């Protein structure tokens, strides 16, 4: 079988596939003014049959995990149809999603029934007011209710992400709140260091803080670092035998962050992105129109890997094509 491998010897068993740019939250670090339609690009989002063909091609290239992202993926009316077609027709072993948890309490049963293998939920604070300030929505309670429903249905793989923001959710009290939460919940919680994108420089300068603030807390409280799995994401995970859940840190400015990169991105309009912050992207959608194009589609994806760079060079202030995270699925 052909496999996705770049010129640095990295393999790519993991794809992040955005299915919409639309998001219904207004998070300060991503879409502070809410979702705005890009009038310069009137292409529609990938439709169901295109997703089916793409997933099959990726599976035949050795991809075993697809993460559906947005924007907010659950805003698509055919969201559960997309999961179904990937689960039933593609050969992909793991299908997971990243969501802001909007209406999670109402769709938790469908999520369980869909056969999804995992869910990452963005919750930037366990403090209701802070959550509201960051996201523009007073929805923390419905999200936490949704998590309880998933747990009652024995849904196993639940993770929570928060963007670490200086002076907003980075106090020892915030860390302790999450610590108390994962002590009794079998849920992994990860802080993501704020990343500079093409349109957030002022915000970045105001709120960026190194993830070492959180790792120092973990070291002080005797958390032990864990090793990576083959299709794991970029988080460094920390264990504590007294806790049900795990802590994690995603620190894109840390040394060698890109060395173990194992994932590629495809945007909601069919552009293959070799890196969240890269300058290289190519549209591959024209080869998702007929089943007979599968080999051509695979060839094009394979050839593109020759252009993948060794690093994202974020630490040099390079943000590539990424204007905001909703356009590439974060």
C-alpha cells in the first residue's frame, strides 16, 4: 500500500478535515466579530459524495484517523450523514470531531449512536462569566450537561481543549479548577498556547503567555509526562495515578514541535494544506468528482508531500496562509 511520507521521513496517518468555515461562537482568539462570509471565495463547502471519495482515497494512503473540524462542524445539516459515510464506506478506522459543544446536551445521543470514536470539546474556562467573555456565549452549562449525557451513555474518548490566555484563564485557581474536574472525570484536558495568525497580532501580543506557566504547575504537582501513540495529536500528556483524567499541553513555540508532525489538513473547500501555518496549499477538489478519479487524487496528494517543510517557523513570526483558525480547522 502507498503511504503518505514526506522528505523528512514523517508519515501521516492522521488528517484534519474541515467541513465548514462557519462558526456560531465569537471567540476572541479566532473570530472576535463572529463569522463573516468571504466574498472573494464563493466556492461551496465539500459535499457528502466528495467527502466519501476523499476519505476512501486517504484510507488507501494509510490514513487511519480523520478529525472533522470547522468552523463548527455540527452546524452542517448533514453532519451525521458525513460521519456515517466515513464510518461505512471509507476504511478509516477512527473518526473523531472537534466541537465548541453548542447544543451538546441535545445531540449527545446522536453522537453516541453515530459511532464516533472521540470528541474534543473547546471549553476555555469552567467559570461561567469567563467562558461568556471569551466565546460571546453563555453556554457553559449546556456543554457540561452534554458531557454528562455522553458519560452516562458510556461514550469513552472525551477531551477538552482550552486556549491559554494571559490574565484570563491562566491563574493557579483556573488550573486547580481543571485539576478538580479531571480528578473525578475520565476526560483529558489540554491547554493550547495561543498562536499568532494573520489577523490577530494585537490580541496575540496582549494575551499570549508561554505554556511553561502550566507545565511548571504540572511539575510542581508531580504530574508525569507520557509517551506518544502513532496517531496521537501534538499534545504532550501528563499522568497522575490519583486522577481519572490526564492533563496535556500543546505548545507550538516549543523546540522540535514539528519533528513528530503526523497530520495534514484539508479545508472545507477542498484545499490540501501541508501545515496549519504553511504557505503551501493546493486545491484537490477537482479529483473528488467521480469514483474513477481515486488514483489521480491519491497521486496528487502524494506528490504534494514533497513540498512539506521541516517546520512551521511560527517562532519567526511566519503565519503563512492562516488568517484565522476557523479557515483551516484549527
